[in-house]
């Protein structure tokens, strides 16, 4: 257990940040799952909409340090490839 005032404050901050990061990670997983479900259902329009919603969430979680930036870019890239493979149209990425 923390003994000094600064250590106690650090422990409080860690708990707060853990809760925030947990909610961000949950949101990230939900958005990715929506894209994957639309791909599995074969609905390209829904998959495009879900990817468009998931991409900024992935970018923000990487920016906030919840996931590594290369991990986020890799997930966006792979999801985009899977959506593009469903049909002829191209999905713009950042």
C-alpha cells in the first residue's frame, strides 16, 4: 500500500485512468465487432458504414495510448481489405 501523499495520489490516478481506458477498449472492440458482423452477414453497405464509424475510434484509442498506433493502423487496414474484398468499390482510408 502507498505510504506517501504522492504515492497515494498516483494510486488514485491509476484507478481513474484504468476505468477510462477500460471503457475506451470496450468501445473499440464493439466497433470492430460491428464491422466483422456486417462482413460475415455479407452486407457491404452496412460494413462500409460500420468501418467509417470504427476508423476514428481506432485512431483515437491509439492517440490516447490505449492501443499502439501500429496496432490500430493494422486493424484499420485489415478491416478495409476485407470490406473491399466484398465488392468492386474502394474504401478511402486516411
